[in-house]
């Protein structure tokens, strides 16, 4: 087996750390999200910090606490930009505060799931993304 199938290249790690555009969402046609992967340095560091801070207040984190931390990490370290998001037909420019509001609110679960899907795609397909860009 080729080692390149088992070890990520520096270019693939750069995609995970710096982010890339992801689109073609089944339930969100026309939407593209620029995201980092969860394996990015920034996302992992922030997740560890937030979990450690929460653990300092309680012995074991609940599923709810872990979900809230995940939403915060999506807003603060994973989502970098968007295209195709509208509000009543009007385009909405990316805004960090608005992203945080949507991703951390109870009624933003579908949006959070979309961002999570995009980040997981980056993590899983970083090498494929690098290959497709280098061919163009």
C-alpha cells in the first residue's frame, strides 16, 4: 500500500488548517462554506481549552456541555466564510458574530449540522481536494 494513502501530505494538512470551500449540500443548494477541518491545529486547541475549562467546574462533562462546546468551536475556529446564505431572499454577508449566534442557538441546529458536515468532509477528503486543485 502506498504511504500517501495513510499519511497526509503537507498540502493536505494545509487545507485542514487553513480551510477550503465546501459546497454541494443535499439540503442546502447553492450554499458554500469555507471551513477548517476539526483536525486543524486551531480547532483542536480550542476544543481542548474549552473542555479543560468546563472540566475545572465539574467532574464529568454532560452530552449537553460537549454539544455546546462543539457549537462554540464551529463558530470560533471552524467556519471562516459562507456564500449563498440569504435571509428572506436577501444575501447575508459572512459575519463572525452572526455565525456565532446561529451556531450556538438552539434553533440553529440544522446550520450547525451543515458546518459540521463541511468540516468532516475537509478532514476526510483533504488529500482529494489537493489532488483536484493541482490538476486544474
